[in-house]
C-alpha cells in the first residue's frame, strides 16, 4: 500500500487544481477535510463536492479535472477511468471493479487489510496526507471519521491504531478506558444512562426513572450549582460506583455477555474544549453526521477545518434536529415493530424516516426490545423518483459467523435492477420502488447461506 500512497501523493502534488469528491457521512466529511487541508498546505488549489452515491451518471457529471475521490470509488474504477483523465481513489469499501491505468487506486482490501474494521475512508486519506506533507496533526479528524464509521467497536485496531498512536504522539488525541455510553461530555448523567443503548441495561435503558434510581443507589448527586451534572463532572469514585451498579443490573438481568461492552476504550480530542460536542470523538462524529444527513456537508467540513463560530452554531442546530428525528424513528419501530423472515428482520418506514438517516435508526434499533440481535435488520425508506433506499445492519457476532451484508446487499440489489454494497456489518442499496419483496427474498436466501 505504501507504493500506491506514494504514487497517489505524487500525482496530486503535480496538479495546479484538484477536485475532491467524497461521501456524505461522517467518514466522508472527515476524509474530505483531511484531503483539502493537506492539498492546500502543499499549494494545490482545490474544492470539494459531496455525493450520496457514485454511479455512472454521477461520474459523467464530474468535470474532466484531476479528481481525488475519498470514501467512495472502489466500486466504479472502470467508469472513473473511462470518464476522468486523472484520478486518485482512496476508499475502504470492498472493491468490485478492475483497475484502470489512469486511476491510482488505494484501498486496504487490495493489500489484505480489512476496510470494515481496520481502516476507514478518513484514516486511509490521512495516510495519503502523510505522504503529501507533514500532516500528522490531522490524525484527530481522521479518527473522528473512523469512529463515525463504527470502526471502534473493539477499540481502534490495525492501521486505525497506527493513526491513533500518531495522534497521541502529536498531542491531539487521547485514548482512555471509560463507560461506553454516548454523551459523556454534554448530557446530564441520568440522560446519558437513559439513552445509552449498548449495552442494553434492564430497567435503566429507555427509563428516566430507572436511571435516576440507579444513580441515587450509587450515591451520586444529580445537580450542582449551575445545573445538571454530566459524566465528566463526576469524581473517579462516583464513576466507579455507577459502573458497579450497572454491572450488577446486567448480571441480574442475565446479560453477562453484555457486561464486557460497558467499559471500553474511548477517545478524546485534547485540543477541543471540555464539555463540548467536539471533545469526545463519538460526539464529534455524530455532529458531522447531522450536518451531512441534512444536506449541509459544507458546515461539517468547516467545523473539521477549525471553524468554531457560525459553522459550529449551525452544526449544533442540525444536531438538535437530528436527535429529534432519531427519537421519532425509534418510536416508529417500537410502535410498528419489525417483520421477521427466516434469516433476517425488516421494517419499511416509507417517508416517515428520512432516507439519509434510516441506516442510523436501523443501527440504533438493535437495542430495542422489538428487535432480535440474533438476526440482521434491513430497513427501507422512500428515496423519491421511484427508488427506495435500503440500509442493513448486523452485529460483530453475526459477522464472525459468516454474515457479509456488503455481498448480500450488492447481489440482491443487482437481481432487482438496483445497486448496493458497503461493509460486512453495515451496508446499503438503492432499488426500484415495488421490488422490496423480491429484494428481501434474495437477501434472506443469501443470509441463510452465509450463516449456514
């Protein structure tokens, strides 16, 4: 991979102007931020364009200028080579196309590295940025993208861990063992427990009263002068008491298998202000997702590049909207339930959940009582223009048994005239409206073969 990265850097440094094209999600935004900063420092003028998906039509619409594609492109190397004279693709999704002479293709899968768990789009772009110039300070933004791509389930590993270590050496990142729940920096501690879904804690998850009672039993004062206390406001002893109480609740609920996920490695950006959405890497990634999913990727990339004024204010407004939509999406699943097939479960949200966030809702839904963690979940949402967006999510244990959603989404989508792909644990597709039943039957069949 080193030689490909060197070739990519050489190609880009030799240009007067480069267009950066990236995916609209946290990983894609972080990738674009790393790329544009690195190119700018090297004296290469650039701009950025974001795409939901890269199909032949989208490629044909790109001007014939030197182009760097980040977090997408590996499924369309042939078309990129046909329509663009000079292109560099830095992606981590499973490649599906032959190489092209005029495309420098950097993808971990080509070199035996798992792009689903060991290198994201943003951390791969960071490795390119290192070849372009001295850009190790961009490791923090790169790790935000990797966490946004849920590559930290078992702690950052593989080449992601190399990026983490370089960030620690640079003083921009810190890894620490801490409670795994989201919102340690910004949420009142009882709300962090109430909304913390992984692991699911009986009597606490989804219950404000249960969270308050547990904190009371742990001897934690909820308020101090100035308002509600957050996790970061608790003393070390208070945190230990809360974790112990949660572990006891998990053991009583016969969820010993979930206890190991309660405390894990987490990451903070040391140069960001404590108590903000930017300090904790997982909260930063959610902020980026909020800007991307609601059509404001420029706001997200501006925050990544250091704007702490208007762009950050706008991003926080989008984050509040994002959270409301996620809650409403989960409530829709709880009320309507899911439909179980032989090897999977699914729900169809129609136009009640945005197609840009249905995948996030599907991923969060695995912690609901209505959803069975022993089978992958497939979610549909109306996408407009006669198309339906499909998102699928699995678990690490299912992947270890053989689940590969990237394969099943791609094959099933192609069978009904659509297109799909992604990762083994999370993938998506776009299919013609009205072909959902045929698509589900094919995914169900393939999943059954994979799980054996």
